[in-house]
């Protein structure tokens, strides 16, 4: 599953790379399906590109979907992938993790702040299409590993990135700043 905007100005998100990798994934996992959720001005180009692959029937563009459908897709999917080359702190990874999905992200962006490589998912070089397809296929073929990573991701998302945890970190930062300001005055 991929959830993300498909904009010409945001081609760094990794849709192209996943489409490029998908024929190799399907060669190892014949029933693998790439489900792409989202829309944008680059969607027609990506659909055309996917249509030109030998596994076009295994790549599905759903466009914008209502929240209930997106949540159901998370529940039905084996994993989440957004091998972005420039994503900031990707909340979509956390959303996928709360559904127990292992996440695949890129080593070129902030995905490593959320995904623990080998524990909650995999981090790959976005430009390494063979490595990307291998990571996806390996996860799809190893259900026990996928489930273990998904559970670890769910735990990480709900403990490390909860609102309470954020509030505690913010309070500590404010108190530290106030203390430093007080010391500077005194």
C-alpha cells in the first residue's frame, strides 16, 4: 500500500521507483498487488507508466478515498511503502504503523526518524530499484517477519509518538528554555 499525493512537484515520494520495482516484485511474488491511494497532477503520468509495465494488472490506482476506505486498506494490506527521497517527518508512516504494518522508507529522508531499519520495517536507497524490489518481495514472502515488524511498529507508534509523549517532550523543552533564560539573566 502507498498513500500519498502524486504531484509533479513532489516526484521525490517514490511512486516512480515502486512502479519500476514492481515487475521484479511480481516475478518473486506473483500475486503481489501495488495499491496506490492519492491523487494529484502527476497521477496521469504515473498511471501511463504503470500501464506500460509487464505487470500493469498488479498496479492499482484508487485515487482519493474516504477515511473509512483508507482505514480498511491499511487493515487489509501486508505492508506500507513510501520510499521518498525528500519526505519530512512522514505522519503517514505512523498511520500505517498504528495498523500494524511494517513500513518501507528511504535512507534519503526523515523516514529513519520513524522507521527502525530491520525492526519496524526497512530503509532502502530510493535509487536502488533492485534493493527496493528485494525488500518488498522479502517482506511479502516472510509473513512471520512482517507480523513481528508490524507489531513492533505499532508499539513504537503508540508509545514514542503518542500525544502524551509529545506533550511531555514539549514541556521538558519549554522548562529547559525557561531555565536557560533564567540563568542568562542571573
